[in-house]
């Protein structure tokens, strides 16, 4: 990722003499490469997915028990899930900033950690989760697309807009888990050639995984050789999120 020079930092401090942490909104030292205060940066380290998580889907497991999420078909169509954070506290605040701004600043630390999760693993392309055109006009950007672009800069993997939304759906975050799969069923379609490709879906957060499973099904039907999922965070224990 391109970093701002010392001269650039000095100009930013001159123009913007004050700055606030994107997580806690407390004053912080101005550094456009570090949008969080020291306390929140440290707290994020405590929110990294733990070693006790399922090695396939990253869901928490108690005492090494079999993963209930995988056993229930949560990873249907997906080969592997990657994510740096658990969807709580500072991680949740940063991800909310992706939707309500400032998007680029919030995306930078998330994309940096996301790229580390796939270090040494080969993919043919990054596939951002699409937004319906009306939702895109409403927000002005697609946060998954922003993350994919930044991850591409760090990994060299190209971004492939291989999916499109065919209809507007209700916001997944407003629905109970049981209704999310039906809400997104048939709402995605292929928008590019994927035959024989190893693809990495990119999204902000995985909750029930309904959207990711639907996307994986569409990509595999189009001939994709493999589909994995990379998100900034994984929700646990009934937390609400987008997917």
C-alpha cells in the first residue's frame, strides 16, 4: 500500500491540526497512515481470531468440539474462510465506518490485516461482493469493492467483478438468521468469466454466511475451480451484520 511521505504528513498536519480516532472518536496524533489511536490499535490485537476457532470456517469451538457451523452446512460451496478479526467492539466500529465513512481511512487497516491472512496462498482473482445499483447510488460506494482494491494493491491479485445483484433485497442485518438465505436466494448472477479460476470472495463481515454461500454457488455453477471467502471479521453468538 502506498504510504504518505514525511512532507505529506507535515502538510496534512498543517491543514488538519486535529484528528480523531475512527473507533473511539478520541483525539489522536495526525497520521494518515494510522487512523486509530494507540489504545484502539492495541485493543484490535485482542480481537484477532483465536487459535481455538475452527480451522475451516473460523467459528468459535468450545473445548475442541466439532464445529456446529460447518456441520450445519455453513460453508456449503466454500473451500476455506479467512478473517483477521472477531466482529466486536473496535473491529465492529471500523467495519461500520466502511458503510458510513470515512470509507478509505477505515478500509486501510482492515485491508492490511486481511491481506496478511492470505499470505502465501495463490488465487487467480479477488471477487468483491456486489451491491444492487440502487444501494450503490444510496451509499456512493461498495465497501467490499474498496477492500478488494486495497488488498489487490498489497497482494497483486486482480479484482474481478464476477458477480452482480439481480434484484434489490432487504438488508440482511434487519433479518433473523433463518430468513437470510431466502432473502438472498436468486439475487446474484454471474457477471464475468470464471471457468477454471481459483477465486477469493471479499466482503466486510460474515454472520450467517447466507450471502457468501449464494455467491459461491453462482461462481461454481459458472465453472470456478475453487471459492474461498475473505472478510474483515467473523460474527459470533448472534451478532448482526451484513452477510
